[in-house]
């Protein structure tokens, strides 16, 4: 699909999220690319640095430094009094997930929590993944933000309930569909901000000279209906931190 876009010789390519940005970068080194929610763009080779991208890619990253990826685990730990082991659900096809997993694992070590990583490539593997997490003794699960998981947010919420696994998501839409909690940036805001990058590029600016921006706001969303169904009492101190409560 990226190659087809390049053959059309557009003035600018907007690519979201990470897999699309990587595909676009692999397809062209000359057409300007605006990435949205790029996961660790330096590590993936999309840019030389956030301040000086240096190539044909600029845009907005998914996180702010390495610590943001472990914050979800810290919040899930606050919600669950007993969390000796946690599952991490990742998309095997998303090139940014390997780096995110490493950062969550680092936070888990600091919190003395063991990690069970399961990677899927499609919806048909979801149930097996949850079974594996449960069989290995996890009492909670982190669902890394991903388009595949966003499409099947309601299915993930149902599986988390079926296997009695309090869930932390990277997308608030998953929580609106029935997941327990989410912590992540405002993606709607990112799409609006991306328009300013497109405008600059259409007016002749070099993408390599336009610094990559980072999220400016992260939202914590808690679904109290789901908490009650799981038999969890969310501490008032954690509820006070929430940007949105679903009840």
C-alpha cells in the first residue's frame, strides 16, 4: 500500500501508526512523511533524533521518554492489591512493541512483578493468548496500544472479564468498550497537530529540519463498572488521578 502511494507521487504522506510510518519510510526516502503516534522513532530508524530528524520523516511520537511506557503498569499495580505477575499482550507485526515490552519489563523488575509476554498476529489468537496468561499465573494484563487491539476493543474487554484479568490499555476506546483502565496520549489531538506539519511541508519546509513533537497530555481513564464486575475496589487516591471515570 505504501509503494502504491509513492507511485502516485503525492506531495506529502501522512502515516499512522508506527507500522504505516515504517512502511512509508521503506518505500521512499524523498517524499516528506508525517508520522502520527510513532513508537520510539529514533530506535526504529525513522529519524536521526527528535530535535533534528535529518531525513524525510517528521511528526508526532507516541510517548515521552522511556518512563511513559511503564506508567500503565504502575497504575495497574495501584488498582490491584495482588499483582505478582502480569501479562503483556503485543502485536507481533508491530515493530515498536518489542521496545515497549522492554520498558514495561524494566518497570516490572523495579516493582518486583514477573511478566508473561504473549504476541499475536490476529483476532483468532486472542483467546489462546489470554489462556496462556492465566495459566502462567498472571493476575492482570497490559494491552499495548495498537490498531488491531483498537478494532477488537470490545472482544478484548470480554476476554479480560472471562478470564478475570484486570486490564490496562493504551487506548481509552478499549476502556469505553469495557476494559478496566487506560493510560495514554490523546490521539485525536495528535491528528489535529499533524495538520500543522502538513501545512509546513506544503509550504516548502524540509521535513528533516522540523523537530518531532511529543505528546503533551496523557489521560487516565477508569471504568468503575468493570471494576465492580471484577470484584475490585479502586482506591479513591487512584480515582482522584483519573481524567475520566466511567460509571
